[in-house]
C-alpha cells in the first residue's frame, strides 16, 4: 500500500515503474536484485491528471497503477454519518449503547471535518473518556474544547441537504428519550435532568410515545 503516491518524487516514480515492469528490485545498499510478486494499492488526494499535464507525475506510471480507481468521498460529503457514528462508538465502547445529544449530532452533520474520519474517531474517543460510568449520552461538555468551539461556529449547510421531515424528528426525539431513560435505569428525574427538560415534560413525552 503506497499512501500519498502523488508526493513521490520523479526519480522515485521511475524506480517504482521499473519494479512494476520487471518485478525485480534491490534492497538499499545491496548489489543483488530480488524477484518480487506484489499487487500494489496506492492512494492520493492529489489531482494526478493535472500533475501529469504539469510534468510532475509520470503518465506511464499513472496507467500502470490505475487498474481500478475507487473514489472515497470526504466525511463532509458522506450520507451515512449516523451509521458511521454508531459503528465507531460500538468499537470504542463495546457493549455500551452510547449516543449523541441531538444538538451535538446536528452540529456533527454540519461540520466540514478537515481531518476526516480520523478526526471524528479521535473526537469520539475523547468524549468516551470523559463520560462517567453511568452516562450514555455524549453532550457538549464531553467534546474537546477546540472542536466544541468549531462546531458552534455557524457554517454552510451540508451539501444536498433537504428539509427534515417532522416524522423523522419525532422518531429521533423518541430514540433519545428511550436511551436517556434506559441509561438512568428508569430513574425519570435523572433522565429529565440529562435531557435538559422538566419531569412533567418527560412524562408527557413518554405518554406520546406510548411508554409507561
């Protein structure tokens, strides 16, 4: 696996092309060549065709590497953020049903995530470390200060975002109510404090959801 293949200098590109063509290479400092049989996977965030036009990347190496091209969209363009969040939280805290507060999850969806999935993973790892043993809801106090400040800064809406259906909002709210009550072992006073609502409001929400 050759990461950031676009950063390979031209002399290195020529040597790599020779290895791919002949299947032979010599270790650094060695005089005898070795035969090698490999399948190469490379990755880059550079515009290789533009680099070829500028003479900064060999066209013959490009076509030698470019058998199957797979475009990985940045995190800000992905449509599966909720599923990705659930999977990362399950990996970080196996057997513990964690979730994000609605405002935090909405801010995550708007954020540009310049560090992509690595940045998201590190943010969730920090949040998990700051959770108390009896907490299951990740909220603003659990986030790194710099990320919380960036999330609170107004930004453009995510691409291709449409209006949120009222039924979806009710479903999302119901999920968080259930998770809060379950995380508090049925203690409604504690669940209401965690949700930031009064106990009477929580009673009403439970009635709307058909829960007792």
